[in-house]
C-alpha cells in the first residue's frame, strides 16, 4: 500500500467540500471464512473509549485486530469484494471540536487506513440532555450519536452520506471515492418525517426510507420505501425516485431485504394490536404485485409470537428471527423457503432472556451471510445487574445455516460488540 492520510481533508478553492479520493490496492483473499466485528471498548465519548475493528477466523479461531480508530466506531461495512472496510469513526472532541464523525476505510489486512471525508459539527437538536439521531418509527431508526450514516455501493465507487439537521431536514450527498467529487442528492424537509438511506439495490439505485419522527407523537405517519436512481436524480429538492412500498407502522414492526440477485424485495410485518399477526411478502425489487409467502396468527398460548426480522440468505432462502412469549424473552432462528412453500425450519433456540436482531446499520448480503453461503452472524444483547444498576452485555455469534447451536465469538459489557460482515482470508 502507498502512504495514506488519516487527517481530515482540508477545504480549499480546489477542494471546496473537503473530500479525498480513496487509495486502493488489491489484496489477495483466501478460503477461510472470517467474521469482522466492531469492539467499542469503554463508554462512548470518554477518553478511555476506543473503537476497534477485529476479524475472527472461524477455521483456526485466530483473532486479529485490524485497526483501532477514534473514540467510537458507529457503523461499518465490508466491501463487495471483501478486501476493504468502510466505517464511521468519532474523533476526540477535545482534539477535534469541529467534526462530528470521520468517514474512513482500511484494507482487511490493516494497511491503508485513510480518511475520505469529515462530517462537520451539525445543528442537531438535543432531547432529554442527550443528542438524538434518526428518531423515527420504522425499519432502521435508532437513537445515537452523531446523526450521520453512510451506505457503500456494490461497485465500491459511490458512498451515500446522510445527516439529520435540526430535527427537520434530512440531507443526503453522494461521494465518488475515485474522484473525491461530492454532490447533493436529496434535501428532504418535513417537520414530522425523516429520510434515511437503507441500502443499495445495485450500483446506480439505492433504497431510501421515509418515516415518522418520534417527536411528533402518535399515530405515526406511514413508512415509505423509495428507490432512487443516483445518476438520474439531479435536483435534490425534487428527487427522481419510485415509491416501492408503504406500510402503516402503528403497532407494527417492519423489516425488509433484497434477494442476492437483486430481483426480489422481501417485506416482513408483525402487527401487535392484538394476538400478533406475522406476514412476509415478496415483490419485484423495483416494486409491483406482492405475493404472500408466509402468514401466521400467534396462538392463544403465545399471543406475542412474532417475526422480528428477516434477511435473504440465498436466492431461495430467508433467514427469519422469531420471538416468542413472554415478549422479547425467547427467540428462534429459522430458515424459510422464499417461494412460499413449507413452514420455517428452526435452526436454533436462542438463549432466553436475551434479545436479538438481524437488522444492521449498513445492511448488505455479505454483512450477515458468509462468503461461502454456509454461515450466518448476528448480535445479541441482555441486561446484567451491576451493583444497583443494569448494564447491557452484547455478544457476536455465528452459526451454520444447516442448524446447530450458535458459537459466541466476542462478548462485551464494558463497551459493545457488533457484527460488520464476512470476508475470506
């Protein structure tokens, strides 16, 4: 690798947006499946906190720290070719008071750490003494710091950057990492709605979610999923996008994913207004007629039994996370044929008292399913008593799509661990 730069790119007449092209050299991969995860050590936004990217070889059990960066790594994504990791790193506010987050990337062997863009300090609205980011009601909302996120295209050329401004405006920009060019893609201003990038369908089209803000009370606005063509949409205030789905999220949980070949979109809903009703439908990835592939009314014995989230494991198989009764106390992981034939086949009964999710900040096919298509990964959490307080313990697991008990890779209580994705080395 040539020498790379980790400082924030300077703003100048020739570089008005403060960006830097990526320096990328190929890395030869291997056959051992490696799971990459984040380990955020210590409490975020403190001088003792450190964000680490770690990879775990499931064949040898060897663990390698790829890089340590910033006070916290808030999200990360493995590149489509498995050679690179892109992530958001939070700088020390005492050393760098001007930036909210750094968009960085590093090669899988730990070489070539570089900073492509630094998000400026943003005009966000504090709530309850804490900064609140993306406080919506839908499929990918979360409360965190800072109010920024990204999604990397499958051809590894474009990065969709998103920031939430003052609790009323969603700004999305498109970064070309080959040239460093940055342009506005979407300027979405709605007092009670927020727009968030979900994932890319292909190298020119990306899914955008709009959903109701928590601060606007009930009932929430419907959640919409749009598909935007980044090459055709040139007016940020009037985007060229197609409405793919609309879901009423009142008392309803929603999860979506696309098939590995990009042809189908899968949507799961769980309505909890009475005995839970779980439904999974399939439709063309660009929108169209829906086909129900699974529908289940919770039994009287388990009225809160529900499909929590789904991921497409193969073109024909869905990975399904189901919760049982009592609410969020028991979980099952199962596989379901995506053609609508048959019932879910249980892979594992998960530890009681913990909660799990197949949702991720930066979802992509290679984020939960291994490169050889045989393994899955997920993150679990459970509360622990610590003196008179409760703390959260998080664990990264992997398991076989053939079944069996999941294997714990890393656990943290003073800090957090979270799945990033898979590569092969």
